[in-house]
């Protein structure tokens, strides 16, 4: 009996340590990669200051959200960000990942071309759709990836973003 009690105490202690480690991991955050001075994705204005946000109207955000969800099955939400079901690593059962991770990793398996997935990621970053932080350097990166792969709408979005950033 004393071995069973000892094992139970050990399991409880291990569970406590795992929860503590998770809390510490979740609460620690370093600088965003694009916040590091000199990062290649920083966008500079004519005066040299970083420019990451532009005004986005509700129609632009709504378009981005509708386009990003086209052909996607939503399994729930984490805040405002949609979650999508994907097979878990063991291959048995499903798990939920946020839409950005799904578009980055699983979209091609679901029949969405990579350049379309990149365009959708650019829309989310460029408009701040689903409550995501607007990040124009990320939007520019993904629009360029999609444009280079032949996506015409992404080419137009990249041109428009560059025009808006230059004040035109």
C-alpha cells in the first residue's frame, strides 16, 4: 500500500511541475522578430521610422476573413482566431490548430494551392483579420511569395500595399 501512495504522490508532483512549466512558458515572451533593430522584415518609411500598421476599414477586414475561410472547416475559435481540425501526430484522432498554422502547413493537403494559402496569410496579417496583430512586413512577405508563384491577386495586393506604405 505504501508503494501505491508513494507512486500517487510522485504522479501528483510531476503533474504540478508540468503545469508550472507550462505557465512559465506561456507567460514568457521575448521581442517579436520584426521588433529587433535591423531585422530584414522591418518596413521603413521615407523618414526612416518603422511602419507596421495602416488603417484598415471593416470591408477590407471582412473580405480578408471571408477569403481566408473559403473552403476551410472551422472547428471552433480561440478568441477571434478560427481553429481547424487536423490529424494529430500519432495519426489517430484530430487536434485543432489556428487558421494561420493550418494555412501554413495543411492547406495544400486540403487542395488549396500554396500560392493561395500565402495570399490568405498575407490578407490576415495585412488587415489584422480575426484579431491578429496587423503586421505589414509579414503581409508583404506572404504577398510576395504568392505573387512570385503566379498569384495575380497577391501581385495586386503587394502593389497596393507598397503604394499605401509610400503614401500614394
